[in-house]
């Protein structure tokens, strides 16, 4: 049975709890104490404690956008984050048949009404509204503080950590005796979850073959799409491979090569964010890069030389983009592929020349462009692009900005980008201190 690990305090776990309906299967609900998972995996109080202002703003919008895409009413409680220990213990004390209804009601209380889940009375009212019998509610409330219930919540939290879980929601399938449990993180990976249930072992192509990004919508006329990227990023590489699909729906992406390391330093972020993550999260994300490549059917082989300085490569991307989107995306993808799939050293001018000469470019282009990477104009353009990215609120790559207004971070947000290009907007006003992080 498919397990869904969650805590009521996580907005993405709330969205995942709603999305399970489309699976049409019974779910093995696995409550855990998210704070305990964060501390147990070395994340301390979680990313919320150190997140940048730019990323906090994006994440606040991101959860609202996904909620609207899923058709789920959603509001950020003024008191978020609220301790959910009492709600979790009460759930554990309820008879299992009432869990699905109770979980739906308690999530709704937190993320749709903003009720105080630290209150036993509020919890009881939510359960009553879900149809849980008064006797069961009274018994669960009385047992919520029992040592056995406390131990059970701790046991489940420890089990989550042992499975490699570092946040919520987490999907786990243990259907093969002797095999490692298969873990997928996030509410926005339902295609992966469905493939998992169909037999995907996560190490090869999904059942039925690869599934490149293929939006089914059309861009509205005049929509502007700015794409900020650095081939030094594996996720930029993955995003570049799918970017032609956004162009195919009628958009005209503007490629904006930047120096992501320079951007990180400007906003006070570490140069290699994944290296600063807790080990469990780092291991998962490293594996997920390969999953995306297998899902989309693109080559991927992480470079043994990492990080690499990509200043010259990014200047080449500027020159290629000046020739039009088609040339720009082909050259940028080839350079990124050289680093992220072909073990090529992008710090070596000879390697850069070889990559360009392998492409169908006019004779002499490789030599001419490599010479021009030293032009003051091209150097200034790359610096200006990076400053533009910072001014636009970019905090990582790839980042997609629609109409200089809607910012989407990550190659796993292409679905949202495609819908934004149709004219869809879901950007509620940011709170005074939007510091909420998907965990």
C-alpha cells in the first residue's frame, strides 16, 4: 500500500492529501512530527530559519498557485506555523477507520479556515464536523497525552528519518520484499507517484516510455517569458532541454544567461546550496536529478569535476541568444549537456570550441565567438544580466519570469509557467513577512 507521510503544519502535505483522490486507491496514512524530522536529519528548525527574502516570497506564492491549480481553497493562517503535536496525538488515538475523515477535517481546519490546532476544543469541533462520533472524539482527547501515544508519534517520526524522509509530504512504496523502499517527495510529483504504482523502480524509464514536457495549452499573444539560467546548474540543464516545448505553444522565450555564483553572493546565499543541505535531503535531490533525466529521456551523468567556472560558457550563450531563440537554446543546451552528461570541462577553451564545432553553425562561428567572449561589451552584458536577475527577485536557476511579473523557480515548475503564459494569474498579496518554506 502507498504510504503518505505528513504533518498538518505543512501546506504541501495538505495539497498532497487532497490530490490522493485522483489515485483511486486506499492510502496508508503516516503521521509524523515534522519538527522532529527536521531536527533528526540535521536541519535544525528547517529552511524557514535561514531562507532568503526572495525565496520566501516565491514560496508563499508557490503554495497558493498550486492550490488554485488543484482547485483547493487555501489560506495562510496568521499564526502559521502552529504546533500540531496535539492534533497528531489525537489522530493516533482515534480508531483507524476514522483516520481519512479526520485527516481531511484537520487539514481543512489549518489550511482552509486558519483554525487554532493547538486547541483541543478546535480539534474536537473539526472531528465532529467530519462525522466522527462524540464518544470516539472524547476517548481520543483523553488518550492524546498517554505515554503510549507519545511513544507512537516518536516511533513514527524516527521511522520516517530511517526511510530517508527529510520533509513533507513524502510518498513511500514498500511492495518488493528485500528491496529498498521507494521514496518520492512533494505534492507536485503525482505523475511520478502514478508511475511508481504502475511499477516504476525509479532507476530506469517510466512505464510506457519517457515523458518529455508537453503542455496542452496555448500561450496568449504578446506574453513575455524571460528565462534566467547558468549552465553550471544541473536544473538549468534539465530545464533547457524542455524549453522548446514552451516555445512550441506560442511563446517567445528570452534567454538571459547569468552568473549564478555572483547572484548567490549578492543575496547572501552559499555558492553551492545543495552542499549545505542536510545529508538526507542532499542525497534525495542528487537522485532526483537523474530521475528527471530518465523521466524526460535526456542524458545525465553528473560531472566528476564540480563546481566549474562557466563565465566563458555563459558569454557564449549571450552570443548565441543574440542569433535568436533556436540558436540560443541549442547552444546553451549543448554546453550544459557537455558538463552534465558528457564529462566535459567547460573551463577549458578547447572544450568550448569543440562543443561549438560539433554543432551546425556557420563556418568560423566557434572561433569568432570564443574571441568575442573577451569583448568588454559581452563581459558587461553578462554582469548586467546578473544584476537584472537580482532586481527581478531571482534567487536560483532556472527561473522563469512571465511579463516581468510572475516568477517561477525551478525546472519542476514548467507546468505553472505554461499556464501563466495563457494569462493565468494567481499572485495573492505577500504578507509583511512571507517566510514560509516547503519542507
